[in-house]
C-alpha cells in the first residue's frame, strides 16, 4: 500500500470527515474480521475506518483515526466518533453476557433498564421474533442469537433517537 503522505498531488489538508464505521460485525470474532488498510499511510489492520473526502480528489479515502485527524485538521471529532463506536462495541460484548430467563411458555425474557424484552417463536414461520415492551417486531430471525443481536440493535436505535 502506498504512503500518500509522501506522494505529490494528494492533498494533505482540507479533507472532510464523512463517516466512521466499525468493520467488525456484531458477534464477529477478531480472527473473522476483515480489517481495512489506511489509504493514506498504509497502516494495516484498521478496525474503525474513517471515511474522508476532498474536493480535489475523486474518490473517498478510508483511513485510520490519526490520518483522519491530520487530514481534516480536526483532532477532536475523529477520536470522538471512534470512541462512540468503541463504546458501542463494548456494550455489545456486555450484552452478549446477559443472562436471559425462560418463561413458563418457554420464551426467553429479560427485564432491562425498566423494559421488558422477549424472544419468542413465531407460530406461523417457526422463526424467532422479538418484543420490546409492547412493540413486537415484524422481522423474524433464524436463531435465538440473531434475535438477541436484533434486540440490542433496536435498543441502541431507540436510545439514539431518545425513544428509550
């Protein structure tokens, strides 16, 4: 991978931070993660990819946090957005350790932050559905672990939108 910090014609400043993504999917192991390589410095094994753009460059660059900070001349937001993703990943790991209980009707349930969470088998499809308080999902999930991840994602979405 080339080091564009030493390449003429590639601007070093004036980039805009578009997004930051975690390339590790929920529940994915470290060994199964397809890490990125920083397009600016060539550093390998980047999990949190900062996507930046520049008016003079046709393509967006996928870079690490340090390069994003230098390129955007913003030493706060790239780190802040990456920290937000790291915190979410840590919450996800904690979530996977939660001890769900079985109801008398053999459904999984959990009381979490004053909310009732339920995973149950759909009688028509035989797949699993989720319920958060009184809201029942329309989606179905092939197994319980996928349903648990879906509950986590729904809670995260609700928290982000102040609906939790």
